[in-house]
C-alpha cells in the first residue's frame, strides 16, 4: 500500500471513529411513563374517577382487561363493547397506595371517546 493510500485509509478510520465520540454534554436517559402524569400529580377531588385505589376501580368496573405495572406506576384498562377506559395510578406520597390520577377513553376503533360516558357504560356491566 502506498503512502498516500495509507494516509487516506487512516483518515477514513478517524472520520468513522469520530462519529463514535460522545458529545461534550451527556444526554439524560429517556424514561417512558404511562399517561401524561408523572411525579406526584394532583388529584381533582371533584372528579369521581380520580383518587381511587385499584381495588375501588375493580369493584366499580370488574376485572380489568389489562393490569400493567411499570416502576411506581400502574395502568388498569377496562373494556367493553362501547369503549376502552385506561386509568393510571400513582402513589401521592412515598410508600403510599397508588390512586388514579389520569384517565383516557377511546372507542374500539381508537378514536377518542367521552371519558365519563365510557365509565358509565362500563360500570353498568
């Protein structure tokens, strides 16, 4: 290999290795949490679905179609012919029992649904 070809090969490897070097400032890790709430969300006392424990929600809607634990969060999903209701539970204080802090409702085809109407239809089962 000639001197010029050797230099080009070394330069090419340096360019490739430069792409592996981390930037000067580290990027914080991305963590996903169910629902839009994180940390210690505030529960609306006027919302009948908020502030409920998992056992209270199960007593109201029956056995959940999905029960997902992720870190300190929990998601309960209740579904019926009319809609799907997702409830997200977080502890309000360290060591406390998780309570519902957010709810989403959708139609079986994925379009948004009225949350309160969905909850009412599921609680009538």
